[in-house]
């Protein structure tokens, strides 16, 4: 047997093993996620300290996107449930407004701040000022050195899960379009790097250049237009998959593929926006997989960490990770049940 023949057999076995591992491993994240949700429910009893008399600033980059709005709503409700007063701040996905709202918090002096998302290079100087003012800072999906605790999905595992699914579906060979407009957002950058790390071992996977740039606002419409314009350039047989670090570009790309009758091209993303999950359920959908986050659980857990800290528990970990759920057509209904989606 030649070296080339051995390499080919080895690669086929590796791909088969990867598919099997994905299939077998899926139940584990789901079971752990159920346990985390159950633990969160238990915490709503006596385990989480009261926030009575505390003013908690809940600051966010915006609430127009599923993840943002669910996490924000969960934080507000949990602060209220624990007896605290939420101070809500929504920057409407405007960097100048976000800087202003963080600047104002330094003078408002709430008992703690929870901030969700944003480009770290823009907001970290203001995190520094909040911390220097003696205000406990907690963050969601923004790993700042000035945060007492950052809560997020495990983006390393999330990126790896999605990359493995893409490689397994393509059987290690194919041409892939990438959306990479927000590499500076830590969660997006980590997921992108994980994809590139995995793909190093599959030289027959080609990433088409130039990469696409997703935008905010009008993310879905812009992604749909970009992909629709490229489908003539890449006819059947010349494009196999489209990857995005979050799932609104995936949604737009999927809509363009459906409109063009190009369902042989598969799409991949992260978040689990309801519209994407609904497409995933449809027979013949181009949506192959999405790694669903649990934004409501993330929001509640962030508030619980604040409550513990304000009650004197100053040994919190620097980072708290919440499970993500690899979602395909085979388990989409179970994922919706776990997340508590209507």
C-alpha cells in the first residue's frame, strides 16, 4: 500500500470518526445544559442573595438582536425578582451612544454594572474608569481586564463544534465562503480562529477570497444581497458552504440560497435566532447547523454573580461559561425546549 493510499484511508476513517463523535457528543452538551438550567432554577430559591436596596446598571450595545434582547430582558427581570432596581441603558448599536452611557455610569455610581457585548478596544477605556470609580463591573461576552467576572458562551468550544460539523458535512473537501466583518468582537474572533485551526488539517477545504463583511444594521438584508450577487460567480459545484460567526448573516445567506434554488450549499452560524431555527426545521433547508446560545440563562447567571459579589463573595471566577447547543434538524425541537423558547 502506498503512502498516498494510506493517507486517503486514514482521512476517510478520520472523517467517519469525526461524524460519529459529533453524533455521540451531541447528547452530552444537551444533558449538561439541562443540568445548568436546572441548577439555575434551584438558585432562584435561597441560594442567591437578595439585591434589595441595590441599583444595578444593565448596559447593552443594543436590543435589536435575539441574543441581546433575551439576555437584557432576563437581567432586568432577575434583578427585579431579587429585590433590586435595574437601571437600563441601551446604546442602540451606536458606539458613540455606548461610550456616553458608560461615561454617565461613572457619575451615577450604581452598586454594580453589567455590560453586554461591544468592541473591546472602544469600550475598555470606559470600563477602566468604571472600575477606578470603585463600581463593581461585570460583563457579558466582553472579556475585559477590568471586569470582576465575565460570563459568556464557551466560544472556544462553540467555534470548535461548528468547525467540526462543517468539516464532517463536507467530508473534508469543499469551497467555503466566510463572513468575517466583526473579528474585533472577541466572541466572533475566537470562533473564526477555531474554524481556521480545524481547517489546517483539511487541505482540501478552500476558503474563498475575499471574505465577506457582515454589517450592522440591516445585517440580514445585506448578507442576502451579497450572497445573491455571488451565486452566478459560483455556480453549482463551485460553492459548498457559507460560514458566519453569528447567525443573522447565516439567515440572509440562507434566504438568498432558497430564492436561487441553491439548497445544495449549506450554511453554518452561531446564536440560534428563532428564524434560523425555523428554517432548520424545514425539509431541504440550506441551514445545516447553528450553535445555539442560551441568552436568558446567561443574563440570569450574570445577575446571580453580581448578587453574590455584593453579598461578600469576592472569590468569584474571572470567567463563567454557559453551555452552547449544537443544533441540527435532528434536535432542533429539543434545543428550543431547553432554552424555553415559545
